C-alpha cells in the first residue's frame, strides 16, 4: 500500500520533535529496525560548533565539476527556488573537488524561503557571515575558490548519493529526513520518519530516567539490571 504524503502541518510537527532527540538515539533505533547504513561520513562537520541542530526534510541539489562560460550558474538559482518551510538543502556532486559552491548570499536567499539549514558534500565560504545567521550548515570542507565556471548544477529534487559512515554511499531522496548534531549526521527514510522518532523519543526518556537514578546513587550494574542495555 502506498504511503500517503505527510501534510505540511505533520512535517512541521515531526521536525520540532526531532530537534529534541539525538543522532545517537536515532542511529540506535535504525539499527534495531534493521537499517544499519544510514549514517553519513564523519567528514561532514558543522561550521559553528555551538549552533543548533540541523534537522529537516531533504531538498536535493546535484551538480558536477564541468567548465562552462559565463558569470554565473542560472540552474543553481532555479534549483533553490522551490525550497519550502522546514526543508534543508542537500548538495551532492563534488566531494573533495576543491571549489566552493555555497556561500552567504545563497544561504540568505534560501533562509528567506523557509529553508532551515544545509548539508553540503563539497565546499563552503563566507563562513564568518553564515555563522551569524542562525542557519545550521554541515559541510565537507572550506574553500575561497568559487564554483562559477568550474562546478554546475545539473538536477534538483532527485535521489542523490552522499558518502556514508558504514557504507560507501547513502542514497538521499527528496523528502527523507536529515538530523545532524555534534555527533554527526544521520538520514531517516521518509516512510520510517515517524516510527523512528517515536522509538527515539522513548529511548530518550529511558536515558533521562537512567541519569536520574545514577544521580540518586544507584550503581551502574543496578541501572543496567533495571533498564537493560541502552
């Protein structure tokens, strides 16, 4: 049976709840459900260590290294025009290509459309200014070298591949959920988003109880006997 698309209200509700759980608990739940390879590579890093979590529904943008004439990439502007509230832009197609294809101005434009952050398999610049925007960004590297004439968007809102933690590649589709924090980045398939969240919230509540019991003087063996492995 085909799953009905989530309403915008439901997407917003789930995103707010995901902001209150950790990537570690989400990863544990995915393991329990038989999905061990949805973690993304540890090479993704937040441009601002103290920033809020990156959480949102994937809006994908794909590009490639290719020489071209002109002073800009009109496809890039078309690509980001469709972003909606609660989505994050997921950029694929560069890896360690050495150029930047994301900066302050495009971040501002996306934020005004309701975009809540970006995940970039490539380079970024204008880090000082983006860090002041309350716009979470996880990226692969930094570079002052622009993409114009070197790297070009070739598709958007299509499935893309990103480097994985336990698999070489992780496919991210438009509408899948991305959660990132100080521990790293995890992808949750859209059809599992609510199930995974329910279980991650339950695991989070269990951990709160464990910390409380340890704080009251209960020993670790006693805690493990009471709650089991977490």
